[in-house]
C-alpha cells in the first residue's frame, strides 16, 4: 500500500495543517498583544524624554543659543529611534538639527499589519504652553522643536521575539504532528491493517462457519466490537449460503422435474439457463445449452418460434402469451402454450420463456367440442350445433332469401331396436347418416337430433315464398325417398320410412326453438296422416304450436301451484259385484275450472314434466292410503292402481323413489298397483322386466293397460311378469253386436286364464255388457255403468263406509 494511501499518513498531514494554522493564529495573537504593550511603553518613554529636554530647548530658543540647542539635540539623538530632531525659533529658523539615516524594517510583514513606519511630533517651546500643538498656531515669540520617531526601531525587540516564538512554535507543532501521526499509526492504522489482513483470509466460497480472531490488546475496544460484528455477519452469511444452496437445489430440482419447457435468454439471445425438459426437447444437455445462441439451437428446427423470440426481444412489450405449434429436435409437432417475460439483470435485459405442451389438452378440447356439437354414433352435427347455427344467423342482404328446415323422424324405429337388437339399429342409423351426408352435401346441412330424428337445413331457396315452399317440399320428398331406399347390412336388406315436417323461414325472424317446434308440429301431422309422408308447416299449425307452448307453461305453473289431484274409479268383481280396488286418475283444477283430461294428458305424457307430476300423484295416493289406514278402512285385499309413464319407468332411480315414498308413509307395497301401457312395456323390454320383478318383490303388482291395441303384445306377454290384463274399451263396446269383437275378447279371457292373469274389462257402460262379461268368466269390471271417477272422500263414503251402492249394483 502506498504511503499516501495510509490512514495514518492522511491523519498526520491533516493534523499538521491544523496545528500549523492554530500555531500561526496563536503566535500572531501573542505578538499583537506583546506589540501593544511595548508600544505603550515606547510612547511613555518618548514623552518622558521630550519633557526632560523641553526646558533646555525653550532656553535655547529664548536666548537663540545655537550651542545649547545643539547640545539638546545631541542628547535626544542618543536614542536610536529619534531619527530627526530640530529646534526652530519663532521665525522657523533652525537653531540646531540632527537627521539620521532611516533604519530598515526588521520585519516588514509584522510592521505592515501592526503600525505605520514614522511618527512625527511638534513640541511648542514657550513658557505658557508646554504640550505639543500645531506649529501654525504657536504664540508670537515662541519656538518649536520638531521630532520624528522611527517606530520600527523602537519595536525591534518585539519583532525578534515574535520570530523566535513562531519558529519555536512551528518546530513544536511539527514534532507534535509527527508524534500524533505515529500514534495514529500504532493505535489505529496498524490494527486496521492487521484486521484487514484477517478479513482477506476469510474464504467467501466456503459454506462452513468461519471466525476472525481478536487483535491483541483490542479485545474489548471498538476493534473488538467490529470483530464480534464481523463474526456474527460471517455466521449469518454461512447460514444464508447454506439456505440459499438448499433453495437453489430445490428450485433446480423443481425446474428439472417440471414437464414445462423453461429457459432464459440474455439480450444477445444466448441461453443463460435451461431445465431438463428444454434440454430433452432440443436434444442437448443442460450444460451444452448454456452460453449457446438460441439461433443455433432453435432456428434449425423451429424458425417460427425463433422469429417470435426475435420480435419479442426487439419490441417494447414486457410480457406476451402465445399458443402455437412448436417443433422439437426431431421436428415432431406439438401445440405449445408459451409465456415470454422480460426482466432486468446486472448485465442488461433478459427474457424468461415458459412453454407447456398442451397438445393433449387441445385434443381433449377438440374431442369435448366434438362431443358437444357432434353425434357420437354418426359424427353428424347434433342438436347443440343445430341450435348454434340457427340462432347465429342475422338478417342481412346476403341471406335475405328463405331457408328450409326439414325434420325427419323414422317411423316405428323402436320396433327395429326391440326385434332386431340395438346393434342392428345403430348400424342402420350409421348407414343412413352416410347416405344422407353424401346425397345432400351440396344442398344443405344434415344433422342428427335424436335416436331416430334427422334434420336437413338448406339455405338460399328463393325470395318468393310460394317458390320457396314448392322447392322446400320437393327437397323434403327427395329426403324421404332417400330414406326409403333399402339399406344392406351383411346379407340382409332393410327398408326404412320417415315422417317429415317442413318449415320455411327467413333467418333472424325465428329462434331455433321456434323453428324446431314448428318442424316437430308438422312432423306429427305427417304421423297423423299415416306416416311416410311430408307436411309443410302452415300458420294454423303455428297457432296449435303456440297453444302447446302455452299449455306447457300452464302445466309448469300448475305443478308449482299443486293444482293436480286424483280421482278414483272403482273396480268391481264380476262374481261378488263388490269393490275390490280402484284406479287413481289424474285431474287438473285450474282456478274454478276442471281441465278435460284429453286436453292435457296426451301432451303431459310426451313431456318430461310427467315425471314430476307422476311422483306427486304417487305421493298423494300414499297419503290417501295412510288416511284409510288411520280410519280402519284399509283392508288387506284393497289396492289402488297408479298409472306409470314410460319416462318415469325409464328413470335410473325410479325404484329408489318408490321405496322412499313407501318407507316415508309406512305403506306396504301390496296396496299399490302400477299400470303400464304396451308401448311403455315394450320400449325397453329387458329393463322393464327387471324393474317389474324388483318392485314385485316389495309387493307391488302390475297391470298391462290397453291390451290388444299394440302390435306385439302377444309375442311378449309371456315374458312380462304382469298380474292383470286390462282389455281396451274399443273391444268391450261391441261385444254384444260384433261377433269378431266377441270372439277376440273370449280369446283374451282364455289366454289370461291359461297364463294365470287377472282380466279387467275397461269401459263397461251397459247392463248387457255386464251380463255378457259375467257369463264368460271371472274378472274385474270398470266403467261408467258402475261409477264415473270420483273424489277420494266421496269414494270413501260410497264404497268403504256405506254398502248401499254395492248392493244396488248387484241388483241391477
């Protein structure tokens, strides 16, 4: 270390300058005080000398005695500081004078600051006036004495003492400064040097805790405190290094095990950091990537990504997120979701790149979208896609022409599923979908709305409504004929037919719900007309559709207000003519009006709302049974039949619902009978049979309603575990007049006897019908001849408390 850089040298120089400045000030102050005292002494001495020679000078002037005057002057010039002395008479004639050479100033610096060079006295020589006055004002007959004093001559000893004092002080101050500098060196600089040397020996790269030993003789002073603090700092640094290393290792482990691509580039585009996923992606090791230019690694396999990186490095944005296709070292393509973030480092600006391979997620999203908007069996657009397409259209000049939506519902397709299996049915649907796609790919948009429903949507028919209607109907007939053509599956050929509903509309004026509702309405008109035909939707149908929508809202409101209730119609034994059971029939009281069953039951059975209504009816029937039980009117053989819809029976939790209601009201299952129709029973025969068997285990019996009206009831009756057959009213009406109906009913009765099933004759309205039925077997009778459906309380009064009505019936 240079001498001038040492703290002891710096302190010594500064101390010397300070001491010299203080010494100069103090020496000058001392000289000044000494000078003032000496000057006072000199002034007093001069005045005394002048006073002593004044009388002689007066005599010389009075007597005009030159010799005496010369003698006086000689006496005065004896003193060195009297440089000029002269005695003059009253006419200013010189009687005697003495003029010495002016002495050099011994110390010009001090004399310049302290006093002037010469002081002049004029002493009047008269008897009356003895003090010095202005020579021009002396009285007549008087003389004067002129004296000049050399001040410096009188102060030489003061100057000499000042110089000596300054020299001595300067020497002393210099010695003191050197002593202090040595003291600073020994007490401060040297310990600091030793302390710095010990600090230099500390190994900053070591993670172990280190310490600095204390300086000898400085264990408890400031140096000791510094060393204690330094040791504490070293301990905390060591702990921090260990913690930082652990965190770095954890961070590195996390990054290296992360599936995401993570790397950092500096402002020159060089790799600063990369995790294992990045290294594997680009076919390098982590250490090989570090320091390499990204253009060398990425550019050869993924120029698009390199262009994005260069653009991001050059622009002013701080962050960017982007999803695009990326390529690895093998040029395998993947969908990458990447984030680019700029951050500042000590050597400039860098960017952090994080990339996640979202190929599987994108594929999953595409699959989800495909599931959401495509039919899983045929891969045709589904109902959601149809809604999206129809609702997204707006009225513009380009699409102002009429469009058509044609709904095709395959006729009796459930029969194919039930008789030929669902596998064959699915193959038919797939084959038909392929045919429709090819046939109408240049005409319109083909979609599958449901199991056996297809939709054809075509645009740009015509601006003229009549022409559009004609074109739409022709297109519907083409679609129908396409469906009618035979379909080959293996060695078999199958024929399909469809009922079509045709809706002509302008985009933007109707919603997808309205368009499909209109098409559905027209399609049902085709079914009513005998199936396998096309019906064009007209305004009258719109009114009917509006009425159906209103009915739907009214039924929904009725469910909320609990306006549905049930009535009971008794079932009479043909042998005893006693009431054995009753059927619960749903009714709707809207305000003060009872809505006719035919006005809402057919619609309700087709609606999903039948599930909630059916559940409420079952609950109300169980509540009624509890009431009978509490009043002691519930016999072991009595039961109430409840109609169960197909939608209820197809629910996965239907059995749980039934058992929950029975447990809630503590009602045994044998008090209930569930009525199902042929269509419900055959809709999903295997599932229906399983559910019937499970419910029969808890005592619930089953009856098959409207028997004889279906197309395959005889072929499946042996498989259905039902307890009753209810012969439809259409057969009962003419048993007394139509021999064919009579023979058919007899056959059904005999079939029921052979199968061990109870028969119920529905719609009995005349005495002749009763007599014929009684003569032809044991059965249950139900109809207006005995009673119309009545309220539960009325049923109790007529058939459970009073027996008069039953007696009357038996006597008819």
